[in-house]
C-alpha cells in the first residue's frame, strides 16, 4: 500500500519544492517531442485526489474541471471550493470557462504560481454554457478567443492553451488554429466532434490529423480513448503530440500504463490520497469508486455498492471485498 511519503514519487520523479520551473519544464517536454498522456478536464471529477492518482498511474498532464472565471474572481468561497492543489502536484493545467480577457487575466493571476498553464475552454457543448457565451460558443466568436490569448500572454507569465471542438466547416477550424498560433497559444487540444454531436458519434480523427498538418503547434487529440492501444493508434493516425482521455480514465485511471481495468493497487492509492487530502464530496468519492470497480462486480454487487450512503460504509465494503 502506498504511503504519502511515497506519493512524492510520481512516475519515478521526486517532486521537491513547490512548482520550481515546472511551467517551463512542461513546455520543454511538449516541444521536445515527448508524447503526452493527458487527463481531461471533467466537471466534478478531475479534482486534486483524482489528478494525483492519474499522475501516479501514467498521466503526464492533468487538468482541473472547468472553473467559471467570473465566479472564481468574485467569490472567495468559490475559489476555495473550485481550486485545490498542494506541493506534490505538478504538470497541472487550470481550465477556465470565460468569454472576456479581463475575467480571464484576473482569474489566471490568482493561480499562475501554482499551476503549469491556463486553458481556455472553447469546446464545452452544454446548453447553459453555450447560452452564456462560453465553451463552444466561442468558436462562433473567435475574436474573443484571440483577444483573451493575447492579453493573457501580455499580463500573466504562464503558458496558454485552448481546447476546441471541430466545426462542421473544417476550414473555419483550420483558420482558427492558424490565427491562434500567430497570437501565442502554446498548444491546442482538439476534440474530434462538433458541438452538436453526442458522445456516441464516432470521433473524426481525419479532422484532427488535418489540424495537426496545418500548424506547427503541439496538438493533443481528445475523444474515445479507453485503452493504451487506442491511444497509440490515434497517435499513428493523426501524428498528434499527445492524447487526452476522460471517461476512459474515470473507469480505469491506469489505462495509460497498459492496464485493461483498474488495478486493485490503484484503488488503494485513490483511497489513501482521499483519506490524506480530502477534496471530494463523499458522493463524488463514491462515484469514482463505482466507475473503478465496475469490471469487478456482477449486477447484484453493483446494486449493493451503489446503495451505500456513508464513506465508512464504502471503505468497509471495499476492505471486505477487495483489500484482503
């Protein structure tokens, strides 16, 4: 069982002082051609304990959930709730939902010394996000994206990236990427679906390849990464610099290390991290474990586990069933 002196050892690298030079070292790794394995920003789920777990089990880069910049700037309680990190976390990107440069820069200034980069969410397709002018709505107003990137680069010394979806007219996607490169974006993540497509729709890897071929920026591919084999296939198909997984990592945080389901040792690590650092609502802690244990349980066991209401009950169940 992993101790929290040992948690400092992430992927074999001893993490020492807080964030010393990590912003530059991440860009160096990306620009030097290392293939990046990335944990996606996920609402509710990609918080500190899960990010630490993903780093330990094969992810090179982790992302926070999308944080609404306006609320983050306005409310200290929102900042305390939405953003938690510690001295052991590195190569972590803070993603903001935002549609104007003033809010972005103000929010970025609050986290710049404790992260490795700022990402602008230009791809979330949720209706309320689009209605408020955030997420994928920005693809319809690209001048807002360019202004935010330019002002962030001028005011806050931290790498800036954007996460986009492809557009029905791929020429518009290519134009956006080329302009983003000129104004100083550090890398781009491309989800290979349009904002109108559901997650059941096939990912357009040819579109991601086209983006990669039309920019000298590092490009990360996002969409339907559930195994290491799939990640490697996407790399071969598209030539991208890295792949980003969301649902695949929820069910198997060790997928980038080649496991076909979550190792029991990984589940132990998650429980230890949560016990040490908290940072998750008990319902979300439970939900993470529901995903991780899915392949181990039959229908009746799933139903039994899903009905547990307390953290102590969850831990008792797992110790009885799995941690002999």
